[in-house]
C-alpha cells in the first residue's frame, strides 16, 4: 500500500510503498481508508514536540482521524462488520492492554495507549489501517460523505466531549464562550447550541476564521462571533455578549497562557473552564480565591470515547451537526506534507482531509 512516512522531523513526508496490514486474530479488522483528517497534533509530531510526551519518534505513519470501509475481518466479528461496510474508526481506543480506564469505556485515558499515528502503531496517512478490535468501529451508514466524516473521530468528538463536560454546569439560556475557531472550534460552536441549548459566543483573532465560522454556525439571537484583534476592550465586549452575567462555560481550544489570562476572568459563578488546546504547558497562576468564592471549575478534556463518537455520528446523521462544510481542502496522499506545513504556518481555515475515495481499491 502507499503511505506517507515521517522519516525525519521537519522534513517532507516520504510517499512509500509499504506492507499493507493483515488480520491477525478473530476480532481484528483491516479498514480501507476513505478519509483522514489533518490535525494540529500531527504538526506537533512532525515538529518533534510530541516525543517527550508520547515517546513517539520516526519513522512512523501519521494520522489518527480515520474513516473507511471494511476490507478484511477476523472470524469472530459480528455480521454487520462485513467487507465494504462504511465505518468510523475510534482511534482513541487503541490500547496495549486493558486497565480500569478501558474497562470503564475511557480508552483515551488508558495507561498504555497505542494510538495510530501517535505511537508505533501505523496511522491513517495510508491506504489501509489496522484496527485491533471491531469494537473500535462505529457504523458509517447514513453519513453522506464518509471521507469528510473522518473529522467526527477527532476534531468533532473532542469538541463533543468538551461540550458534554461543560453540560454539568450549563442550564438552558446560559452563555457559553468558545475560544479559537479552527476545526475543533467550528464543531464546538454547533454542539454548544445543539447539546446545551445555550447562547453561544465564539472568539478568534483571525478575521478569516470568524467570517468562515459565521457561514458554518449561522449565529441566532443571543449568539455572537467576535474578532478579538479588532476590539479595543475584549473583556468589556464579551461581558456585553454574556449580558453582564459572565459565561457558565468557557471552552478553550487554544489553551495558551494568553487565552487563559484573558478569558478566565469572564467565568461566571458555578462556571466551568474547559481546556482542550495545547497552546502552552503551563497557564497563568490559578486565581484560587475566585475559584473558591464562585465555586468555579477548571477541567481538561482529552479526545473522546468510542461512545462519544457513536453519539456524535448520530447527531450528524440527523443533520444537527454540519461536518461537510468544515472541510475546506481535500487533498491526495501525495500532498500530506504541504497540508501539515500549511497548518503549521497558520494558513488553514476549517479542516483539511486526505481523501482516498479518489483511489481505486486494490485487489
């Protein structure tokens, strides 16, 4: 099969013919990849910044946001896991062994993850992907654009889990702030409205991203999209957007010291600040007095569970989440390097997808 292989940090990916995976046991599966989203985590790996955290190093095949079709399956899989069936792959569920987190369905928190593209496990920047167990598959029937639906397995599900985490503190009619309007932020805007029934404000420093978000999100009464680079007093602007009450949930897709310093003061009493982005390893000093006196929470979110992916896929089937319009560039595998470099330079609005549906299936 053809795959894009990272041989050296900051170097172009090498398009190579490599051995395709095969089924090894009763419950595993090989998927012919339809789409693989290009994620900013891939940039961190490409730059060598993930080695200290994940222990991953070249050579490896990137890609952890996959969709596709069943190519081959073990003898123990259920009837629906048949060749040609469309599926989403829950890449966060790859673990080297079971532990208390996997047994609770929290595979993304397992002590020994083996995430494709983020470990020695080959990822989905390739024509075929090995899946260690059919339980990591979510049926893809009813998803009109399977290549674009790959976004649901990472960008989408990360936003969905962040919104679910926020739901413990948000009541209908409360105000929610989404910080950062990249691919994950575009999902978060939609899901905050659908799941939380809240007034939603999105903020970014890019006018292009704010304008694109308006097309995807279509703000209604009580919703706002704000370009922070064009506002003199951003705190005053956003307090007005929350009708002076502050935000019951702030979902920070940037996660830098700068964003936390700017937006933590806007968190309402009994509010929750959900950190998703990896903007910096440390944020500002914690405002302990404000946290205590207002019973405010700061929470982190890592990816999502396979159950989360299944729930999100159902919202997409029902037309409640627009994933197709978030895809602004579809590329062949041969342009994977250019996609990563564009993302690294901050030139991407929406999300890029490596689209394999243009390639014929191999016999």
